[in-house]
C-alpha cells in the first residue's frame, strides 16, 4: 500500500512538472503576443490607442527621464530603452508590422527588461502643479538643454522637421519654426550638423513665412497665470491633440512618487470658454 501511494504521488508530481513544461512551451510560443502587450504597457496605453496618444505617453516619460534631470546611469539606460520603444510604436509602419507579428527586433527590450522598464517609469509618477508646468517651459524654451535636444533630434530624424516637432518637448511649429531654423542653420554652417534635402525643403518654406514677433514671450508671460496656461493647453490640443498633456508630468522626475491627475474634457472646454470671453472683452 505504501509503494502504491508513493507511486501515486510520484505520478502526480510528474504530471505537475509536465504541465509546467507545457505552460512554459505555450509561453514561448506566445512570446510575440506577450511582448506586444508589454511594449504598450511600458507607455501605459492600450494596444488600440491612436498615434497621437502614443506620442503623448512618450513625452510624459521622456520628461521624467531626460538626462539633464536624471544624471544616474540607471535613468540613462532606461531613457535609451524608451527611445527604442518609441522607435517601434512611434513609427506607423513599424508599429503596424509589430502589431501583425508581435516581434521586437531588439534584445534590449526582450524578457524582463521591458517589465522592469515599466515598473521604473511607474515609480516616477507624481502629481504636479500648474506652476511646475509653467516653470519647466519657461526654463526649458530657449535654453542650452533645448538646443542640445534640438540638434540631437535633427540627427535622429535626419532633418525631417515634422517628425522632430512630434518628439521635441514644449515645441510649437507656429512659434518655433523660425527660431529652430536659426539654431540649425548655425549648427550646419559650423559643421556640427549636415543638411538634408528634407530640411532644405522645410527651411525654404519657413523662410517664406513671417516670423512671430516674440516666440518666447508668450511662454514667459504665462508664468503664474492659470488662464494663460489653459490657453496653451487648448491651443496645443487643437493643433496636435494630446501632446500638451505630456507637460502635466514634466517635473515629476524632480520630485518623484504619486499619481497624475489630468484636466478633464469639461475643464478644457470651460477654460476655453473663459479665454474666448476674455479675448472678446479686450477687443471691445
């Protein structure tokens, strides 16, 4: 009887081991779908979100992990991994191929790396104030950090300025095109950058338009004024829906912790109505 019982226990253990091996094989066979879900989870979005929502999520994380704000090697590595994630999900063709195959052609994003990256980003969340947002924009726009990022993105995007504006923090084509053109033209003339056909075409178009009288004044003037902040949000939402939301977490890396509370659609609409009313009263 004892031998029979022992045999039964052994058989059950064998079955459990076989089940575990089967589950592992199934996990391996379904690795593509699992990895696919993980990449979207890194950005904190669903698989079905729009291209603009992908960009919005990327900007939120990029603001927290910017090398100037996080000098540590760990943050630097995570920032590089984030760049690889957006290179797939941020490119419509690559994303479509990725959605079909589930393949990630980069060992740096495989296995536990992606999950660790997601957890690292989650640890950086903290609610920020309107003053934090305004302070970040006022300090960033026109700074050396902005210039460094601009030159880096120019090389990354190979002079494609439409792509560059999608990734450039706190940027607005209507306000910044002439300003960016001056910076890039100087870098090209000094041999720091090489011009491209895409850039030359864009630069020629910009040169034919009238530059804003004071592209940085609006950002600095808005400091400490809620109405101006909501005007900025409304304008950004209209031009490139969702991008402005990335600024809601711009200084989280400075403080750390906590969850983000973003303005609702009702708040946006109410703010926009107040601003329109304010503009009409000024015209009278």
